[in-house]
C-alpha cells in the first residue's frame, strides 16, 4: 500500500541532498505505557556505492526533520520515530551493516534505518533496538507494509 493510499499525506523534500518522499502519522497504544509515537517514513533512491557517511547524514537529517514536524512536545508521553529508507541497487556490505543495527541516542527520538535493494528484492533493517525496544514490532510492521509488500518479486 502506498503512503498516499494510507492517508499519510506524502510530500517531497530534500533530506541530506537527496530527493525524499516523507509521510507519517501518530499511533497510541496502551502497551507502549500510554505513549503516542509520531512516526514518519522517509524514502529516497540513492546511487550504488553511496558511502556510509552519506547514509548517516541522511538518517540524522531525517530524524531532525521528524522532530521539527512533531517533536516539540516529545518526552514522557510522546516520541518521534524516523524510518529512513534508502533504496540502493548494488549494495555494498558496509551499507548492509549500516541498516542491520539501530542508530541514534536522542531524547524521545528513534531512528530506524532500512536498506531496500529493489532489484534483488532484499530489505535489511534492525532486528532489535537498544533504545525504544517497545516499538520494534510496530516499526517492523511499518517496514513490511510500506517497503517489503510493494516491492516487485
């Protein structure tokens, strides 16, 4: 399902110099200890051989953008999550390593890296999180819904 079809009101923008589509929403769950998560999906195509430093900068800027969009009230009862999807064909091992573990340690702001190798039908993302682990299952579901399911293959 696409971001627009899900009502996530996608917009185009520039994140770390990459043309990026951004869509998001908020979700509240009792099992999250009465917190609301403002989540955003950032998706961009990057050229093969994109260095890890550029992936890090993309994720850092996406997290700041998510904070700017909804983060002014983050804290004990509200948090922000930025799912940063980088679509790259011909992925280098260091790019896979970038996506297979959690990043970031900002107050009430989670980053969740996702690497999509569309040509190979492969998606890499963290299995576990150090901080914000209570949201891991939900974030994985978002990856399934908005990244894995729409991929050809």
